[in-house]
């Protein structure tokens, strides 16, 4: 077993980002992610029991009320659920977070808090640009000016982050490096004395866990690996089907080109178009266009 956990299993993700005791880790990560935009100084985990019909499906989505240094309130959704249609799924849940803020009565004036949906992808998602970080916001299509800050989608495709320790230039990149490589680490990766990363490493050290915690983690790790294996299998199957279809189309195109060449020779010899059509299987229109 690795010295440190895989942070993208159910258990690992919750250990880092879903516990009251580790709120300081979550705040540091969010501030490094949103540096230059907002400074978060307080987070409160939402009660998942209030999520009703969405509870089971949202087993790995953490809703957090955040308060900034200016008193602004925002809601952050941390997502980590490896599955197809991830993009549509994240849009759906961001919209749900906006809708759940609605209040009954005539006094409520749609004072909606901003919703940030931060999605970790341990795979490269089709339909998202081929870069590590993709930020999506509402904007005017013509002027490209921001229209509203009430919904923000941030996708982090871990396979596309390729920096090594010495290449990490800021706190956010250090966070991503540690999260992506956690399971392969044997020691603390940075020379700097950073209490945040020291606590992160200590939190993720499997040796400090109880037997029950390790059994639960082992199950989560197996489920995570099985999910990745299924997705990779589907991907490879799609590639095989695509190749087979391409070969089939290529053969058909080759046969048609051969028939066209025969028809062209027959036409050059003055043979009637109807006979050429009967011989090659081409339409009269195709023959006349040669």
C-alpha cells in the first residue's frame, strides 16, 4: 500500500475537503485557486440532509458557504465524480445550487449568492478545452464582457497538469502537484516550511489511520480504480469501433473510385450510359458528371 492516500477516492476527497477539522486546508486551496478575485476567510459546510432527492447522487459533492473578507457570501461546490457527461452534470448541479436559494413570499427579491462549481477530473473530459484549467462564466457573446458573476464553472483536468516540483510557481500549482502525485509520494515534496502542506501530508498518511478507516479507504480505492478501468475500457472500445468503421468506409470509397475509373474508360469509348450504369452500379447522373 502507498504511504499516502489517493485524494480522488471518496474517502480521500472527503478527508481533505469535507471535514470541519480541515477547513483551513479548504480555505487555503480556494484562496490559491481564486487569487486576485476573492479572499475567503470563512467556510461552513451545508447539511447534506437538506439535499433531499439529490442526496445519494451527490455523495461526492461538497457544498460550502463561503464568506469573503468584504463580507460577500458565495457558495462553492467541490465535485469529484468520475463519470461520462461530467460537463452537463456540473452545470445541472450549479443550477440546483442557485435554485435552492429561492424563498417563498413576495419579499424575496432574488438576492442570489454567487455559485462557484469547482470540478476535479482525474481524466480528460471530452467537450472541455485541452488544457489543465478551464474557467467558464456568463458573458455577452458580442462584446465578450461579463454578464453576471452568479455562476462560475472551473474544471481542473489533472492529467493535463504536467509540472514537476521545481516548476511549481505558486501556491495553487503546489496544491495541484501534491494532490495529483499524493499516492506516489514518499516524503514531503517542498523544501519550504509550509504548515498547510505539512498538515495535508499528515492528514493523508495512511499509517495514522485506524483499522476501520483503512478498510473503508481500501474499498473506496477499489471502486475508484474499477471506475477508471471501466471508463478506459469504454474509451478503447470506442477507438476500436472507430477504426473498424474507418476501415469499412475506406474500403467502400476505394471500391467506388474503382467503379468510377471503369465507367470513365467505358464512357471514353462511347459506350451507352445505361450499359455503363448496369455494369458499374453507378447512377446515370454520376456517369454524366464524369
